[in-house]
C-alpha cells in the first residue's frame, strides 16, 4: 500500500482524513487510485492508519480511517547526522539514504574544509527540495516519521546545540589509521532506547586538526567506521546501518540482559 | 599518500616498480608528482609497498620500493554481492560504494523483475567502465585488493555458482514484514574468518515469489536488513556496513571467545 504523510492536524477528523496538494496528483494520476482503494496515511505524531478512499476530486482526496497501525519501524535511539557541506549533489544523496536508514534529523555544517558555499538567496528553494527528498524517502521506506532538516550551523552553533544530546561522536580519519582507535561499538553498547546520539561527519577533506581539538574538548568522541577510508557521503550510511544492525538485528540490548 | 594498483607482475622487480598508462598521467599531471615523492603501490597479491619516485617520463614512472606494508584492511570474511540489474546508473553507485565498504566481488544478475536489458554490443565498454570504478574506489579507500566483477548470470547460473559459498542469503522484503523474520545477525554469528558469504539483492521490484522459492530450495536463507524498506541500491551498503561493524568494530568473533 502506498504511504502518504498528512502533516496538517486539521486534515484529520475522528473518522477520516482529507488530502490536498501534490499527494492528490500522486493518488489520482500516478497511482490511478479509485474510490475503495486503500492507502496508508501517517499522522504528524508518528502513528499510521490504513484508510479507504471515499472521494476523489481535482483538488482533494477524502479517505475513511479503517484501522490504526501499531507497527513502529523507527530506530530505538534518535540519531542526528551533522554533515559537513559536501560538493555537488551529495547532500541530496545523504538525505535520501539517511532517511531510508532511519535518521531522526540532519544538521548541515559549514566545516573549515567545506569548499561549497550555500547561497542565502537560493536557500529557500534548496530547503524545499531537501524537504521533498526526505518526505519521499520516508514514504518509500515506510517510516513512521519524516526527519527534520535544521538550518546550517557554524562550529560555535554546533557545539551549543550538542549539549542536548546524550552521546556525541565524530568520524575522524586519523582514528582509522591508529590501532588504539575508539570503537564505535563501545559507544553503542553504552546506549539505551530513547537516547539521543549526535554523529558528526566532515566534508571531503575531513575535519581539520583545530576542529577535532574543539570537538574533543566538548566531549565529542572520535571514532572510526571500519578500517577503510570512506567517502564523506558513505560515512553516515555506515553509521546508520551499523546502528540498525546493533539494535534491530543483533538486538544487543536484549542479548546483554 | 596516493595509492596505485600495479597489477602486471612484470612491472615489479625485487627493488622497484615501473608504472605505465593512465596512472602515469595521474602521478605527473593530477598529483604533480616529482622525483623523491612517495606513493603506495599495491601488488596483485594484495600486499602494498611504500615507493619513492626515481624517474618520471612521458610514458612511464619508475619508483624504488622503500618498505612493504603489513596493514590489511580487507573484511575478515569474503563477501560477494549478487545484484539484480537495477535501473539507470545505480549499478555504478553500488560498485563504487560496495568497494569502499569491502566487497570481494560482484555478480550482476538478470532478475525476473529487472527491467533493464544489457546490450551485448555495449558490454565490453560497460565492463571497462565498471573496472575503472572499482579500481578508483579501491585506491581511494586504501583497499589491499580490487574487487572482481563477474559476467551477468541467469537464475540457473546463479544457483550453479552458489555451491562454492559457505553461506548464501537473499534480501526478501516479505521477511521485513513478518515478526518471525530470519535474523541477519544469526547468519553472521555462524561465520568465521576466511569464510565466503553470497548476498543476493533483487532489483527495484524485489525477487518474485518463484525466484524466492528456488533460492530457498537451494539453501539460500531469506533475511531482512532492518525493519524499513530499503531501495535496491541501499541494501548492499547496509549488508556490508553491518558486516564491517560485526567483525571489525564490535569484533564479535573475539568477544565470543
């Protein structure tokens, strides 16, 4: 069944949901939906309902709520990816794949070695495109929620915001070269359901020594993601896949009890 | 230091290595290398040497072998990715990221639901491009070897070739929907260093019921990669990241002793 995120509270009543905008086009034209067809509608609160289409017009689709679902496919810990601005369209890629793999939110970061400069004037359009990418990826991967994309931060803002997280780590290439590296597994073993993890990833050139020192001073732990050198756009995917494996497949928290 | 794969045996002597072809252009023009600069040269046997450039001419670079390195960054198990032919340029992406994440080899598979048809006439050019992608990704991620790319296989050929592997699994979306799914972690817990794992991933539409039945009959275990629905090009990355995490970060094999 196709899934739609219907985020406006007033779209929902006790018994039905009314869909406007691009989703109407998707339901009626792309999916060729008809009255009687079933879809899944996600509420802003993370819950999802199986709904049956009762009415299709040019500008709206109305559907009856048939059954609220309990299935939760969110990661047991909340993961925020801080991504040093990468070149080209890599940010699009990181947002799409990171959403599929369960990220809770993303913070773009103006790193010392970021070459790209985000044009203030084009920011609104850029954020609109990003919003569309994570919405579509959430629908496609059957997520219960859509990740949040925060505004661009400086190192100072990053350190300020990091206070809100239980655990903070950063990918540091120098770690991958040493034998006494910090183990990402030790970090995950200390975490329990509901905790918040901040993962910082540098741009193509990685973090500078100065950035690394500042992060360490502010309780960010340097980690490696395996012994191979990963491209910037691969690091978040490694981290999120490993977190899913640790909690959802290996089920470390259940085995350790 | 920049890394180059020098695969021809006669390029190597006891004391030095001679480099021809595209790598010469890369060393002299792209990296602006000079006599005295150091590079890493990988031998076909997986070993790597630090070398010092002794001569640069238009068509060749000669370098003295300074020191053989011992560092091995290959995954402890050998992972072969069978990828159902995906649309567009997704195969390029899977080869590049799969190489970064440690895959040993790739087998393109003509799945029942593959829409793309590979043109026989363009095959030579396609394989050349694929070869270039995995060579560059191996160099960039400091791998000790370059993954092998096999010829396109049918389901019959896939089942024939699968006999050579210790463990065979396939990603099956139906598994992700059940609560009694096969755990990927249980599969990895049974594996030890040097064993060979075959991972099959369907194209955009996944495996058909018929394919899934055939695979099960031939000892392929269906697994899920987390509870979210992943795109075809994300599945191999999830699997390889989790394998690295399991063996190289969590170090399951060491903990269990």
